[in-house]
C-alpha cells in the first residue's frame, strides 16, 4: 500500500532549507551578474512549445527537478526587466530586498484585506500611505489611500472613486476625457464601470504627444452646452509610448 501520509507539496524542514538555499543562491547570482546578462530573449511559439508543452503529469516531480527545468527552459527565455539597459516596458525593476519581503509576505500568507485578519499589515499600509502623502505634500489628516496590485487596478479604483464622489448613483450624462496616448487600462476600466462609448472623449495630442489643452477646453465647453456633465479628466504622468507628461497643473 502506498504511503499517503506525505502530501505532494509537503516538504521536510531539511528539504525546504535545501530548496530555499538553492533559490536564494540563484537570485543572488542573478542580481550580482545582471549587468552582464542578456536582457531579452527572441524565441517563437514553436520553440517554446517544444520546450514546455507536455501532457498533464500523473505523478509529482521533485522540487529540484522542477527548479532545474525553470532555470534551463523558462529563465533562459525571459526578458529581464531588472537589467539597467531594459527600457521597453512600464514595469519597474525589482531588487533583492523587495524579493525577500515578498517571500516573507507570501510564505506567511499574510492577508491584508481587513484589520481583523492582520492588524499589523493594515497598520503598515496606513503608515506607508501617510509617508506618501507627506512626500507629495498632500494633507495627511484628510488624505488617504490604499495599495493595489498594479497600475491597471489603481486606475480602476481611482475612476470608481471619482464617479462616486462627483456623480453619485446617476452618471448617465457624465463625460470622461483622456488623450490618445493614455494607458489602455483606462478604457478597460471605463467599460468595466458601465460607461457608454458616447461618454468618452479621446482628445488628440500635440506635437510633443501631450494632451491638447485647447481641444480639451473646447470639448468640455461643447459638452456643457449640450447638457452633459464633465466629471473626470485622466491625465498621464508619463505615457507608455513616449514617457510624456501631460500639463498636469494646467489640467488641475
């Protein structure tokens, strides 16, 4: 009879330490040699299929074998956004301290969705939000916020808040303005929140790829005359395509 007392994902303390040390060494080598590594990989779908496609396994594979497979066939065909010469996409680079912090948060499975689940994690979010308010000279007593999983969710959260504050439950005539260089997640957020296509104004940009203030003002004036409710301008503080910053002070 097979011994089922040990679950496939359960390791002994010694096994966890051996596997963990191996991963830490891998990460340390990565950060130490990042400047000399190739930072991008050009392979097609057929090549990746030949390396990674397989049927659903019926038996467990040892962690060491899985890690070796990842190093050989996954990491070797991955773009390294941490590389100092990588400028292709928006995601920011990582560092070893943040990796270790993420390991602790994941390892202890900390849930910060509410005070009762983890008062310490909730308090840390409050503290760091206050730090950001102070750094950007926002009022700490009236200000607030929360951390999200990334920019797309942040845009959705901000747009939801703006609609709630400015429109309440009736947003049938509400109009949103953004440039033709704004991040694609904004349009997705607008659709998720139930706005119609007719409620969105995509404003052309000028020769510097900044939102055209004259065209923006004209659209707002036109919408007001027609009885609509301009309630939100989505400005970009560094566009995806060119890193251009819209005239934030003028828009505000």
